[in-house]
């Protein structure tokens, strides 16, 4: 598949700056503590890789996988595989996702991780479509608030392609 006609919504430079800001905030909020960085696969892999390299705390990284989108539309059902390799009991968890949309995915993953007895769970998302929320959920760290448009690139897919675009794009009408 060829990359669809698109325009850049958020440039590489803006992403780089914002990720550095978020990491600074995390470094200061968690000062003197250890962090379990859990990302939601696969969309958050690029964001997490960049964010993690700016974090100057003892950090362990693991992932859970969640799938709700089939093609370009959410199927509404979310499948979660939360088989962690690391133990998060009594640990500080920072859950990282690419985008907060209805909130259903993040909410389900939080509920699942809570069962593993962490000290606390905070959330960090690169993008936030605030207008689409179906469950009341606010992320603790947000990169950018965006309008209700389908986006891809920087880890997010366009029907499984385009995750490797270094910026966030949306379709050109
Ligand atoms: P939610 O459960 O909050 O509705 O959906 C969150 C998940 O849906 C995200 O982790 C992401 O994988 C996917 N998603 C939501 N909006 C978009 C979008 O505009 N583009 C892409 N590629 N995925 C999206
Ligand atoms: Mg996702």
C-alpha cells in the first residue's frame, strides 16, 4: 500500500520538544523513585521509545497489547493481553498510550493492571481527542489535544501501515 495523501498535523520538531517537556515533568514528579513504564502495544511504541530515552530515573519497561481498531474504525470491543514480564506489585506505574479517544481502552487496561497491586498508576498519552470521550478519564500527562480527525504516523497506523512516519499526519481531503 502506498502512503495515502496526507498532511502533517504535528511536525517532528513539535513532537520532539513536547516529548522532552513531558519527560522533564515526569523526572521531577517521580524524583527519587523507580518507574514501571508500561506501554500499550503497538501504537505507543515510538512515543515510548522517545520518552523513555529522556527519563533519568531507574525504569523498567514492559507492554500490554490492546486492540480495538479494525481497519480505520474502532470495533468497539477491546481485547487486552496484560501478561507482564515484570512484577509491578507496590511499584509506580506510568501507563503510556498513543492516543486517548473514547477512553475505553485505557480504562480497561487500568482496571486490569490495578489487579496486580501497583502502588499507583498514572497515565501518559501523546494525543488526546477530548471531544470523543465515552468514559470519564483524564490522562495525567498529555502531549497534544487534537480535534476529532483520524491520525496516523509516529507509531499510529493507517490500516497497519504508516507507523514509521516520523510525524503525526491526517488525511488530506
Ligand atoms: P479508545 O479506546 O480510547 O477509543 O481508543 C484508543 C485506541 O484507539 C488508541 O490506543 C489507538 O490505538 C486507537 N485510535 C484512536 N483514535 C485513533 C486515530 O485517530 N488513529 C489511529 N491510528 N488509531 C486511533
Ligand atoms: Mg493503541
